[in-house]
């Protein structure tokens, strides 16, 4: 049986909580079907490497698959990652 901490780590943390420069791997995308499709189409897929670049006026600039993408805090809270 896994501890609560280990189980939580497996499920990841929202990238909205990441500090600038923090990197990791996308482990899941939450939200309704439209939200999941939108984020997947932007490149946020399970297994993708992602980096929190900076915060700008309530949005996060994220680097994924060679691109930098701005997402608002609500969208960023749907992207769960495992920090490296």
C-alpha cells in the first residue's frame, strides 16, 4: 500500500503552483472534455516535458514541446505535473 504522500506525488501537482524555472513531466490533464482537448491540442499531453517560465498578470508562461504558451491560472490548474 502506498503512503498518501507517494499517492499524491503519482497524481502530480497543478502547474499553477510551480515556481519560475521549475520543470517536470505532465502526468494528467483535468477538466471537461473541451478543456482537456484544448490543452492537449496545445501540446500538454501525458509524458510531455513542461517548464514554468514566468508569471505575467495572472497568467503562466509555460514551455512545452519547443513552444512557449501563456495560459490563465484557471487553465494552469488543470495541468498536473511531476516536478523533477
